[in-house]
C-alpha cells in the first residue's frame, strides 16, 4: 500500500474540529466531526462523510438535535452489523450530555439519537473524544472524562452498549499547575485506551501540566492506579493511540511541551514495550510559520485506527477548515 494523504472535503467558510474514523470489511471508511460557524456556536452540528472506492462523499449533517452546539463525535463498531455514533450536546462543556445513534447499514442510515445514559447530568458519559475498545472479556470500555474538575474515568458496558457503568476515577497526585482554564491543580482528560492482556488495561491522558500522563488497571478497567508521567510532552491537546496486531502501540500527538502551546505539528511514535518507551518518530504534518496575526495554524486532535487489511488510518483537524485523512501500512510510517 502506498501512503495516502488527502483532505476529506474542500475548506469552506465554516470551522471544523474533533474528527473520528472507522473502517469496514468492504474497505470503506466513515469519518465524522463537528462543524459550524465557530466552535461552541449554536449552529454547530455533527457532519459525516464516507470514503468509497478512494472517493469521499459530500459531507452531510447527520446529527443536530437542538439549537445547542454539538461536540466530539466518536464512531465505533459495536459488532459486524451495528455501528454507533456518540456525540456531546451542550453550551457548556462541563455540563454537556452524551447522545448516541446506531446504524445497521454501515452509516447509510441512522436511528434517532437518544441519551446514552438517560437523565445523566454528571458532565458527559461514554467516549469523550477517542474510540472505545472491546476487551478480551467482551466488555466495551469507553474512555471518558469530566471537565468540571478535569478528571477521567472509563465507562464500561457488558451488554453491547445498552447500559453503562462508570469506573472509579483515576487517582490524582496533588500538583499545582498554571492553567488558563482556572483549574490550578493537575488535571487530565480525553484518555486513549489499550489492553495488553486479559483484564490488564492502560490509558494515556491529555493533561494541563506539559506532559502526557498514564494509568493502568488490572481488573478490566474498573479501578486504576494513580496517574503518572509517561515521559512524553503534551501541549494540552488531544492525543490518540492504537494497538497493532503485532502488539506494538502507535501514538498520534502534538510534540510540544508548552501548556496550551501551538498545535502546529503532529507526529506518530511507536512503542514495542507496552508504551513505556517510544521511538521511530514519523512526522505526520507540520506548519512552519505563524500566521500574520501571530497565531500558529492548527493541526490537532488525531484519531487513529487499524484497518481490516492490517493498515492504519488517521484523521485530524487541518487548520480548523477541513479534516485530513492519512492511510498506510505500519511499514509506510515506520520502516523496519
């Protein structure tokens, strides 16, 4: 396979962000993101496009249930025949609610949205940015977080996504930080998950303290150790990781250790020791100059998956004006 890189749609006057991607056995892909006049505006909806025979369809608005802004879609194949689309709704991130829709025809049509956990007002349930994973036990583990206090947890479903049980929150060390959001204690959000052996689950987390943090669980994601630094930088931007069929891990992230620093570079790293050390850097994208306004163009919020054919696919925000799609085999990114 030759490495492919393309924009999903031609940029327009809208802003877009926070993409998600899945692949099907047919070789088709679905991607979703939120789009509107600006992030947090009342006109923001969830848009969706399909890649079939190497061509992306015209994006369509697949979810707009109220005049509130919509956020952070997450696509996930619950089974070979059912696809779920999770997304957030609310004017305040700390109080957003999670909705879900289902498709039995690979995203051609969708059920009516409903709340993932009806009546829940705890700050959002289910996946907050990154994809769930299905554990060896059959339990679905969804990486979740609460932006009221910048804490993280995992939502677990043992019945195929019908009902959900919250894990304990990740224990946090008491560390003072300087953060523009007003959270002056160490906080972590938007986990990404993998399982290394049955019931042994791990996560990496975005933080407000210049670094990616990590936590581990030995009971299938129900309880977690205190978070600890991974040794990797984080500029308070989204990350995502995926486990390859050969058990190596690939991480997509912004390699910047300045809290809220520029999101102008995206890199991939690979780990052969369960995420304890990382090497073989691949530069996914970069912007080398700031805009006349002084701000850096944004390349951010990667979503990364493995495909049915043994490849990898990545989507990410490109300048807030489109979503970029990259596809290749692991060897295209990390030659042996």
